[in-house]
C-alpha cells in the first residue's frame, strides 16, 4: 500500500511541470456580431508597439495568416473588412494597447459576459487602452474596419518557446483560433 502511495505521489509530482507548461488560449468577442459577413483582412500596426524582432514578427504573421486562410479569410492590402493586430509579451511582461477607434475603444476586460447592448452605439463603454500580458503570451485583436471597433480578442499563453519558436507558435495560434469565428447563438 505504501508503495502505491509513493508511486502515485512520484507520478503526480512529475506531471506538474508538464501541466504548468501547457498553452492556455482564451478569447472574447462582441456579442451580436455576424462573423460570417467577413471575408477579408489586413494587418495594422498598433502605435507604440514594436515587433520583438523582424524574424519573429514574420513567423507570427505567417502562423496567423495560415490559420485565417484555413477559416476562409483572404489577406488584402486595401479595403479589407477586418483589421488584424497582434502584441506579444517577450521577453518580459509588456503593456498592451488597442488600435485607436474614432468613437473610443473598449477596455481589455470588455465585455466578459455583460450585456452592453449594441457594440456600435455612439457612446463607448470605456477608454481604457492597456493591460499587462505575461511572458511569451500572444494577444490577437480583430477589428471591424468600417467601425474601427474591436470585435474579437484572443490571448494564448506560452506562445513562444525560445528553444522551438516556430513549432510552439504554430500550435499556439492553432489553439487560439480553433473556435474562430464564434458560433452565432440561436435565439430562443
């Protein structure tokens, strides 16, 4: 009996680092937005947020481009329906900001299940524009280009592994965009 308990404790202890290293993806989106209406996107830059390095920037964009293409979206240079921007916390914690919209922006905790009504209303809910992300986290923002308002935000932890950047990045982006576009909820 003691041997079983000792074996269980050893196995459980050995699994803790693996669990702690797992990538965790979360996302939130504007309720009521029909994501099926979007077919094109273009990359935009968030002012004051520089890419960590050109090679990593290209790898991140390629991973995201591949996933969005698999979802049926086409990259465009001009006139796209969606604006896409990313930020990454690498190699330390980093402040993130939002792409500036003409009528204000929604804060990083927007909307988290609360019903704010029509996202395209003339009065913005909040003007908060920053939050802290953890080391190696990738934050992806998707904006409706006609309204210049955030419609989807996702965050994946441990997206960048210094030893195996491309492989961990591709897995992280696939996990992040797995449930994009969000399914429309049926009305009762």
